[in-house]
C-alpha cells in the first residue's frame, strides 16, 4: 500500500515578513498543502514549523514549546525551506531522506509524480511542459536527498526536444533514466477526495518502475 498526497504532519507557518509570508502561502496553496497559524494561546507546536528569524523570536518570547522540524527561511534559504517543508509534511520517514524519484509521463498532458522514500508527496498533470519542469526543479533542486532520480517513460510520442530539456535541466543534480512506458496508465483512483488522472497514475508507475497496478491507500 502506498501513501499518496497524505499530509502526515501539520505545517505551522510563523513568518513575520509579510512579503515572504504571501510568497510562501502562494507556493503552499499551489502544491495543496494545509497550513496553520500560531497565536499566544498555543503553548506547544508539534509538526513542521516554517518560519523566519522574527517568527522564531516570537515563539521564543512567548515561551512556545517547539517539537518537530524547524525550517528557517532566513538561514536555510527560502525555496529550500519551503520545498523541504512540503516533503516533511507528506513523507512518513524524513530522517534521512534516502531517495527522491520523479516520474514523468510525457504526452498530450505531462503527468508528474514525486516519490520521496516510499511516499508519493506530489502528483499533477500539466498542459505546458515548461510549467511541469519548473515544479519538478523546485523539488529536485531544493530538497536534499541521498539519491535523486528523474525517470521518464518511453512512448511513441516522446520528442527529442523534451529529452533534451530534461537532460539539460537535471544532468548535474540527478540521475536520468528512460524506461518502457507500456501499460503504465491505469484507471482513475479516488484518494481522500482527490481524483488522480490517468497521466498522474502513469507517472506514479513510472516513478516506481511498475508496469502493474498501483495499490493506493
């Protein structure tokens, strides 16, 4: 059984800088991550805590106990902290992050699935190739893992120009694999009221290098 897009930890947002807060919220909304705020009535935070230096000072000054993964956008970098926070909310085991595998199903739509350890932390389908590659880069470039792999399904309509784009984008940061795509697409699944498209299912199978059916919890 495979966990798909299941938020296993709460994400607390404690960013005092308004511009950084808005930017973080926009990214988290795009990747459909639920967030919580913090007030003085909260005495203890358990989960993933995404903050800036002023936010950390607020927590300390108000004697709020922190129990979880603290990611400071000012010291660790903005994109790196936000991308890591997303993964930490959806991956059951995060210490260590042994591997990240990106499955790409190329076609009329581009299906994308990102698997970290044994958890599927992100899936989507895109009509525009550049948008798909942008989101993949956000995770591959910013999340630290022992091994990173970008895996592309080989199909009749796989274009050389897309292969070139993938190789150019990820050759320095990940292993790149091309695998047979035969029968990778499967029927739609309903996962916690989120319906996965055939493109997303195909991308999951490619990421997991499976030709058979994917069992989804």
